[in-house]
């Protein structure tokens, strides 16, 4: 079974409650499939129930974001549409009862992974984007751990460099450089998360597992950026890239202030020498 743990809370009650219910529905579905000898009869109703609840939840989430003028709304709508397309395109493998069960289980596992990643990498950003300079690494981001702070500063610098390039030059003149910077960002992010997790393990930090989950969701999001086909976005390319940059800097800001600061607090309160 899949747990809705505290690291999934975004602290917006309506949305948290609906996320909790989605996890519950998915767990009930997984249990039902496990108990059924032949899922062919239950598949249609089960998938329909999950789809309807998810679509209603997405509508509530988007309405909330629209009310607060959240700049991440367009990106959220794109992700919600991808989820709907996946579940709408599902076809049960009816060649045998075993094949039917396997195909339905694969869908359910995909939906759980998608939901968990979406919450940790996108929903965590709802209501948290700021209007001041989002690329400035200021004192408020400093955890007091030199290694972590230096690597965070580098991440901000790479994102800012990419954003500046997107905004100041014609797209056809800068495409290759943007791709290089996005690849550099992806590689450096994985490097930083590895360092940070090693540090947390070394000091016995109790929030290590929650941090690993958040890191994995963010890295998966970066890996999913198809750098080889991005030039096919055509007229929407600029908007896509700016949405991506807003997401990256917004997630990083939220993660540092909401999670990484606690590492520094743990080090200081336990008088740990690094």
C-alpha cells in the first residue's frame, strides 16, 4: 500500500484532503485487483471512478490557483492534461485473466508514481511563487552549512544564466546553448542532491527519507525534459522554456526554505561539527 505521508502535505487543506483521498482510492483499487481472479469485469468501473475523481480534483486545484493568480497554473494544466491522456488511452489486455490483471496493475502503479511525483515537484509550489527577483541567492536562503549553501548558490546561478539567455536573444541563435545549460543544470542538481543526502546520512538527520523522496521527484522531472525534441515546440518554445525556468527556481526556493533550512537547524541544535 502507498502512504500519504507528511512530506506530501502542501498545507492547503482542500487540496491535501483530495490528495489523501486519491491515495486511498488507488490503494483500494490495488487491493481489489489483488483479490480478483479476473479483473475484466471491474476494470471499466474502477478506472472510470479514479479518472472522475482525479479530473474533479484537478479542476478544484486549477480553480484555486486561478483565484490566487498563481503563475504556475499553465504548467499545472499541462501536467493534468498529460495525466488525463494517459488514463483515457488505457486499454485492458484481455488476452488472459493474468494479462488483464498485469495491465491494470501497471496502470495503477503508474498513477501512484505520477501522483507522488506531481505533488512533490509541482503541487508543493502552489501559492509560493514570489514577485521579487527570484534568481537572487540572498541571506534568507543560507542554511549555515557551507557546502550546501555554496551548491545552492551555483544552482541559482545556472538557472539565472539560462533564464537570461532565454529572455535576451533570438531563439534560433541560442538554442544549443540553452540545451547545454539545461543539461548542466540536470547534472549539477544530481551532484548536489548526492552531496546533501550523504551529509544528512553522516549526521543522522531524521528527515533524510522525506528529502530523498523530494529529490527523486525533482530529478525525475528534470530527466523528463526531452532536450532532443525541444526544438519541435516551435512558437510555444519560448513560453515552455520560461514556464520551466519558473518551475525550477520556484521549486528550489520552496525546497530550501521549507526543507533544507531544517538541516541547518538540526546541525546547530545538536552542536554538530562539520
